[in-house]
C-alpha cells in the first residue's frame, strides 16, 4: 500500500475532521475506557467515502472468565454494543464477521512456526476456524468466535445511512 501511515493513540487522534482515508484498529478499543468516544473520533476523522476497520475481542470464555469474570462480561458486551451503534452511523457495512474460535487458538499455537512459511497452512487454519464458527458456533457459544472484524465505508454525508448499515453484530 502506498501513502502516509501514522501510528497514534486511539483515544487522541491527531487529525482534523474528515482528513484521512482509512482508520484501522487491531485489538485496541477493548483496552480503552470510552469505547463509544473512540469510535466516534474514528468516524469523525475519516473522510466521506473513507474506510474504518476494526478487529476486536467481543467474547471471552473459559480461563479468562474464571480469572476475571466481571471484566470479561463488561468488555464483550460493551464492544458488541458499540459495534452495533457505530455501524448505524458509519454508512455501508462492508464486512462484519466473527473469528478466532478456540480450535483456531489451539491450531495456531501448535503450528505457529510452520504457518509462518506456509501460506497454504495459514489458509487451512483460517478455513477450519470459519467452519467451526459457522457450525459448532451456532449451537455452542464457546465456539462462536471470540473476535469480530468490521470494515465499513463512511457515508457521503452524516444524514445518509444506507440500509446495508443497519446490521447488528451477533
């Protein structure tokens, strides 16, 4: 990709409104106190027609729930709520899906080094992850995927919210 890239604090974006083409956060927002405020800032700095990408934890289970049950419930519910509220303000929701099942976590831990040099193996593990979420995840929440990816295109004007943007995150 060509262009200028800026790494900065998600809760204090150093840009004026409608100044950037893309804002991307990877596993960051759940660490911050004001999820909705951060998402609002991200929406404000992206130009109309620009893109916002988020990858976030939306559910925790197993050991993390046992160690810190209050934190896990608060984190997963507030991020899910923010995704839903923000998707209505963004514009067109291009991608919204769950990922990172427990099966992927085990496979990635066991196959970490081989996956670095074998793209086919990485694709296989990601395919198994998707299959697990789409099958077992429908019936057993533990397998539903513990992260969400959302990619949205900001609408041309704040008043215009296409029908496609009215999507809720499972």
